[in-house]
C-alpha cells in the first residue's frame, strides 16, 4: 500500500545527528506522527512512498532540477542505504510531488530504522532533508535476505556486469566512466553526513578505477572477473608521487596503480593516475620508467588534460608538441563512416576514448595546431567574458594560424570535418590588451571544409591576419565570441567568411562582439548567415585606416545572399561603416556615428543594391560633411520603418534609383539645407514623416533628376513644425505635394511673407501644399480673390498656386 508523506519547507525541521536530537546522547528524533512508513521484510519495489512538499505559504515547492536521495541506517545500526535511482516525478516537478520506490535491500532487517530521510539537492547543494519514521515488520515465512550496504549506482553497475559477459570493451568502459562520475558526485554530497559511507565509497571508486585499467588491456571482462572485483573492492591501493620525475624513479611493477600530485611540480595542474604496463602502444600517452616499465595515463572525466601530457601552460615554454599529441591521440581512435551515403565520408568519434582536450588555467605558448578530425572539442577554463582563464598564445614569429581546421586534399562535396566544439578559451597573438601595433602577424583560427563545429565563450585578440578566417564552414552556432584588435585596413578582417567549393552557409552568431578593428567583418560567398544581438565597434582604430571613404568596416560582397543582422549595434566613428553589395537584411538595429574624437562621421550605411533595412535607428551624427551622406542608398533597396536623426547641419541622406522608402521618421532638427538628396528616378516614397525641417526636405539638383522626379518619383511628405516656416517650393516639386503640420501652442496668422517666392507670378503655377493644425489659423484675403478664411482645429487647407500674381486657390477640408 502506498503512503503519503507531507512536508513544509522551512517549517518541518528534522534533527539528523545525535547532537541535534533531543535527549542528549540518545538518538530519538521527534517524528511527526503523520510521516511514517511501514513495510514488510523482503518487499522489492512494492513499497511506494508518495511525498508532497510545499512552501510555508502553502504553494507547491518547485522540484525542477532537483535530485532525490533516500538515506537510511538499517535497524541493525550497521548497514546503510544510499539510493538515488528510484525517485519518480509522476507530475510536473513544479507541483512539489514525487514517488519513491524503496529497493529490496531497504527491508532486509526487521525493526525501526535508526534514521531515515530524503535528501533534496540542486546542483549538489543541500535544499532540504525530510526525516520520517520507517518500520520494517518481520516476515516469518520468507527468509534468506542478508543485510548489506546498498549503494544504488554501484549496485546497478555490478548488476549490469553480471547479467552479461561483456565482450564490448568500449561499451563497458563507458558504463564505468559514468558510474565513477556518479559516485564521485554522491561522495561530495555525503561528505559532511556519514564518514563511514564516505570511506566505503572511496574504496568503491578506487576499485572502479582498477576496472578501467583492466579494460585498457583490451582483454575480456567476464562474469567471474566481475565477481572477483566485487569481493576485493575494498583492498585496492594507490602509489602516490609528487611529480612524474619521482614516478620515473620508482620500482613499480606491471599492474600497479600510481598517482602524481603534479607533472613538473606539485599542484601544477598535471597530476594524474597511471597504470604500470610492460609495453606501450601509440594509442595512448605513456611515461617511460627508469626500470624499463611504462606508466600509461588514465584519462578522467572523458577528456585529455594537456598538462597531464606535459604541457607547461606558463607562457614561457612552448607547448605545441603536447597539444598536437592530444589531437593526434584522439585521431587514432577515429573510424570512417559512410552513414550518410558512400559519396560523403565523415570522421566521427569512437567514444571509448576521450573526445575533449582540456586546457586548465594557464598560458600555452604554441605554434599552429592542425586539426583534421571531427567530433573533437577544445575546452578551457574561461568562466566569464572578462576572464581570460585558459590562453593559447601564438609563439613569436608565427605567420599562420594558431588553430587550423583543414582536411587535406578534401573537396566540400566529398569530405568534411564534422562535429566538435571550441569553448571557454582565449586565443591571443600577444598578451598586450587589444594592441594592433603589437599584434602577431598571424590569425587566430583558420577553417576550411568544416561542419557542425560550434564555438562558445571564446576570446580572440591581437592578430594582424584576422581573428577567424573561414572557407566552407557549415551548419554551426557561435555564442559569446569576442574579437578585439584583429585585422588590417582593407586586407584582413577580424571575421572573414567566404566559400571556395561551395558557400559558407547556415552559421548563427549570437552575442558576437568585434571591437578595435579597422576591418571588422567581410562576407564573401556566404549564404544564410545570421548575426543576432551582436556589437560592432570601431573605437581607437583611426590611425590604422588608409581611406575613410572607401574602406568599410563591414563589407558584404555581391556573392552574399540572405544574410541578416537583428538587434545589433553598429558604431562607426570614422569613415565608411557598412558597405552592402549583396542581399543584406538589417532589422531592429542601431547605427551610431560620432564621438568626441570624430572629425568626420562619414557614411554609416552604403547599400549599393538589394538591401532590406527595417526598424533601425540611425543617429549620433556629428561633424558631418556636406559632400558625404550619412546614408547612401543605391538601387533596389527597401528602407522602411526606420528612424533617422539628422542632428548635424551638414547631415543628409542620398537616394539613387528604384528604391522603396516607406513609413520612416526623419528628423531634420530645424535643418535648413538638404535633408534628402534625390539623384535618380523610379523611387517610391510613401507614408514617411519628415519632422523639424525649416527648408526643403528634398534636394534635386541634377536636371535629369529633376525631370525624372516629376515623372517617376512619388513623394508625399508631411513635415511637423512648431512655427509656420518659410515655404520654399521649387518647380521640380509640382507633382509632389507637401503637407505642413503646425504643432505650435497658439493660434496663428499665415502671411505671404512665409513664401520665399511670393512675387514669382508664373514659376509656381500648379504648385500645391497643405496646412493642417490643432489650432485656429487665419488666412488673409490677400491670398486669393475672395475673403479671409479660417482653418479650425482638425481641418486642412489646400493651397494651389494660380496664374495670377499673389493669388492662390484655397480649399478648406
């Protein structure tokens, strides 16, 4: 019969030690009478306990991400139960409910448990201990179950081994690795609770490591050997040495297990476990002992620690060979597979050997590391964006890249490197902070024919040949990549993406940050690349730029298609910012130009063709040039729902041919000169708002453009103004009606003096403008042949110039 236990976190306290329990030296916890469980001896999985946990306010306690352990001392006060395998969240974990199916070993002894409780942990931190009373009733009919300690992960391991005579060494080792990690974590959780259990678990972990050694001999692990291991599990011993040098001087024999505290010195990060062998192979790392034996390195946590191979990580000794050895060891454990068709061969991992190379904290001076195998991960210890942690430092004189992902003699249509990661690493050309003059004449990462290789939390700095140079890079995600002080003006970009055999495609960059580079990004033969929440900043690089008008910070070539930027920030302090010659899509982003150092804001966006720009902000324009537009649209661009702040008196937007300009807000800040320079024809302007212009919004200077603009450009632009400005109509605008929105706070009178060309009898014939307001505006009779008119709030007056001196046809709508 199932029983229900109910607890309130923060209120239901259960003493767990003799000192906490009342009654002095007598361990008699004060149980809540409702929280008790009765069971019969030899029940196996039949006794189910349902537990409900609430907060003090009565709301369910959220068990999301929690682990549940049952811990108990049997009535014989000798044997113990530690079980983390039988908790079942039968509802949503947020309901605070779980079921626990107690194992048979829990009912081996009749009587009342000396102590029984559920431990709730999250991330190996104690959340709660839920004490309850557990009574085991005697069974006089069935007998024979001997009491013993029950440790669920270890018990499961031996059951697995005993059920079948395992022939697959790789599979068995994977099981052992997982169980070693699981027991290690449980040991951490129990460290302050029960020293006896901790001691037994240490013995179990030692024996399991010996089992790993047995597997490494490539022999068969049989049921008999498993039984033998279980019988001797508490009798193992490990020989400990300070360094590898001390280990080499030892007289260990084949089968011995050794442990070093460090490689060159104690606690230098290179301490490791070794098994003594009579011979060695190329399939693993060995240290040669002076007595003719060989110490084989035991890789822990499914990774190769480069310091355990002998890498210094001190920034002075070169570590290239040790890092390359780690890569090559993993390569020797790879198989070729045609699981995706005989035309494509992909290199994948046999998971019996580590696939991750780990770099502990340190500075690893290195030359080029060549990687031509898939499913290989490089992992450092960089925990935060501002912490370098594990650094790969280019050695002096390096002219290639630090990391080189290249499959020799490969074609993207037949071979690729598939899989892998680069995470939590810093890759530097020099240790100077983002210093272009002290940068290495090399690159950080070069890529050719690579797929499904992801990058996260990586910092690259100080490479003159760029941070990442990639050709034919497919289907990967990049998160938290930061590149600083890399590249040169117009030659090497911080991030250079291109294609040779095929396009680089389906790359997704989240939180990319490129700063301090005279050439931030180049997109060549690229398809479907996305940049989300990224920052491109040009501060401090003006001295390295040879041309502020021709060399862009971001260059998108005509071979680029369907590449998008969303929620990004671009700050271009000097010269040309983004040059789009392809099919860029930029949305909900911020283009900013102008700092206290700026002498020429330049063009932040130049789209030669086929760009789509929607929902962006363009502002910060300072010290602009009357010859250089802040935005330059060539042809076939869509520019919609953007906000453009032309704060500088010389700032203007240049528009050429066949563009669609719609629903934008363009603020002239009382701009008296040109706001939009219209050079071409067949543009469409619809639904735009032009605010605070005191002069013409449009400047049409070329005769061809004037002629074409009358026929082809469709412009209907409203202008908000707090005063009724001087209206400067041009003959070229006769087909483009202008609407003034008077937003002043007082009634006003319109005078002919508001017209710059009021005495021109014929040039403005047919010119039309509209005036609308929320106040009363008086129109004197001198404007037409009739009488004074009044525009009341909410009305619009339409003015059309007639062929008579100082006369207009006025209609009030």
